[in-house]
């Protein structure tokens, strides 16, 4: 027969019978757990929490008129303030000031004290649903306030620390907003100064660039094109004029060549009188012929030489006389050499060559005089010659002026062409500088506008007209502790006590192998018992049963008295000690 066959079917009456039989296993754990729970519930130290509510007020002046430079969501701003305020240094200073956690506050436990204090501080947002979606900035929930609270073992400490924390939040918010507006104003001022210097640098570069490329700037390109076209037309006109004047010059030079510059002088007998230059030319020719026949001492040679020298003296030139003197010496030397040496002798050849050279020089001198080299001292008197000469001189002067103008126009044309050719390159550099200048100027104007707006925003914050925190509900003195919930702990203890008693009964019943009642026998032997003999109690057994009955009652009374005592102490004694 297996174990499963020995398990009877349990009814409600069977459970009641088990509880009666195991009442000690039920009552004793129940009372012990209940007493421990009640003791714990009423001996835990009270924790008081004071709370302050800080309202987030919008700026008084509409943002359409003045926009603040303090940006960011309210939640982010409050969280940033929280991180700035709840630093280890600040919390330790508050703990020292209000003598918090005296049993644990020491240099070695500083971090533990700060951590515990952070856990006791609570910052919570007060959110409402936005009526206007635009006022919520992409969110339908708006934070209009937040609460700051602190939990302590005494209500006055909780209130004092909460007041200090709320004051720190308000002061830090005011200072943070002012610092932020001041930083923005200073940044924009520095940026405006930098852009002003950049604009001044661009202006200097543009001035130097324009000075270096004064005639090649892009805005002068159309003017340069017009000047080029006009210069090209002027150059073509001057070239045509030069060509016409050159043709006229050739014609006048031909006429002048065939026109005698002087009038013919006729004697009384009708013969033509020679001029001094013509006479000198004739005498020179006669002298050369005479020297070829006679020696230098011959009277004809001497006479001709004197006439030539006399005629040269009256004309103011002495070059021919010098040549005559040299020629006389050379002829005498040649005659002496011929008398001594043959024609092939070097001295004869040298003197002969020198004589030939001097004779040719004398002929050239005579020719120069005859063709006008000496006629410059005498102005032409032929009216036709003079008229042509004047016209030719005027034409040559005009031609020279036209050629000079042509040269100037050619240079101008090359200059204009160079300007037009360099304009694209110059324009690229100029546009780069101009764009830099325009961009810097635009940025400067933009920064100046923002700087003015930032100064207004700064005045807004320093005048307490911007968004600010206001204490709408100061920290109150808590009248009752926030925790622990003693009644709740006691009720939870009742549940645990009953569960412990039931568990104890179940464990005892499971471990017990004793047969209780006829049902157990039927379940084991599959047959009812023939007779049931009840338990016969003697005096000792009755005494034991009496003690067993009184034990639960006594334990119940003791537990009840203990619970009532803790309740009275909690309601009357501990509040007095805490105050």
C-alpha cells in the first residue's frame, strides 16, 4: 500500500479539527510574530518631512518686446540648479550648520553623510496640462512650480533645512540667470569688437587693392571698353592722317628738290655772278689742277691758295685752309720721295695715298659748300622755294606731332587692352574681398542687434522683470511624521503572524505520522474500525491540559498589553520627546 493511499480526503471539519489539535503551534508563532511586528512598528524612529513650493513666474514684459537670452527647458534648468546646489561641499556645510546626523558626522564618514542627505532631499516638479499647445513648446505638459522637501528626525530640523534649500534654489536661479545674461552680453561684445576689426582690415585691404588696380576695377570695365573703342577709332584716324601727310611730304620734297633756293644774280653785262661758295668751289678745283702741274712754290699755286684762304676767312670757315696746308706739305714730301725713290717705294706710296686722301677731302669740302653746307648762313630768297620749304616744314611738324600722337594712342590702346584682359582676374580678387567685407558687415549688424537685445535682457534680469522663482508656500513645521506608518506596519504584522501560525501548523501536521480518528484508519485499512475507545483522562493529564489551555490565553494577554503600551508611548511620550 503506497503513501498516496493513506491520505484521506480533507473536509472543512478536518481542518477545524487540525487547528484545535495544533492550537499551540498556531497561537505561539502568531503571538511572537505579532509582538515583534508591533514592537518594530512602534519603536522605529519618526521621520518628519517639511516641504516648500516654489512658483516659476514668467517674465513680466512680453517676449515679443524683449526676448530673454536665458534658454533651455524649465525642467533642465531646475535639474541644473539641483546639481549645482546639492554638491558635497554645500551639503556638508548645511549638515555642519544644523548639526545633522551627529552620530555619523565625521571626516571619515563625510561621503556617507552627503549620500544620506541627498536621499533625504526631494525635488519634485508640479506639472499641469497646457491649455495652449504653443505655450508648451512641443509638449502638452507644462511645469509651473516645483517642491523642495527634506526629511529629518525632528520637525524643526526638517523645516529649517527645507527653508535653506528653497532659499538656495531661489538665489542660485537669480544669480545663474544674471550670470548667463552677462556672459551672453560679454560674448556678443567681444564678437562685435572682433567683427569691427575684421571690417577695418577688409577696408584697408580694399583701399590698397583699389589703389593698386585703380583703372582695372570691375566697375570700370565698361568705361575701359568704351575708352578702348574710342582710342582705336582715334588711332585709325591718326594713322590715316600720317599716311596722307607722308604722301604729301614726298610730293613737297620732290618739288623742293627741283626748285632753286636763291635768285640768280646777273651783272650789268648780263653774265651771272657767282656766290662765295661757288667761287670757293671753283678756286678749289683750279687749285687741285694747278698742284697737279706745278710745285707748291709756283706763283699760280700760291695765288690760288691765298684766294682760297681769303675767301674762307670772309665766309667764317677754316677747314679748307687746314686741308690745303696739309695737302701742300704732303705734295712736297711726295715730290722729294719721288726724287729719291721709285714709285714702288713704301714712302712714295704712303705720301701718294695721303695726297689722294687730302685732295678728296678738299673736293668734298668744296662740294659741301656748293650744295648748301655753307649756304645756311644765307637764307634762301627764291619765293617759290621759300613757300614750299615753309609748307614742308609745317607738314613735317604736323607729321611729327601725328606720329607722337600715334605712339601715345598705341600705348593707351595697349593699356586699355591690358586693363580689359586683367579685369576678370582683378574681379575675382575684388569680389572675394568684397564678399568678405559684406559678410563681415552683415554679421556685425546682426551681432549689434543681438548685443542690444542681450543688454535689454540683462537689464530685464537685473531689474527682476524676467522669469523668476517665488516662494508661494514656505517650509512648514510638520505636525506628524511622514514615516513609519505604524498602523500599516502593525496590520502587516498581523498578516505575517497569521501566515506564520498557519505555516507552523502545516509543518507540524506534515511531520506528524500519528493516526488521528477513524477516517485515518479507514484510509489505511479500507475498512471501518470495530469500536472506538475514547481517551481516558487521569488527574495528571487533566492538569497538563489545563496548563495548555491557559498558556495561549496568557500569551494573548501579554501581547495585547505590550501592543497597548507601545501605542500609548507612541501617541503621548515620543511626540513630547521629539518636541
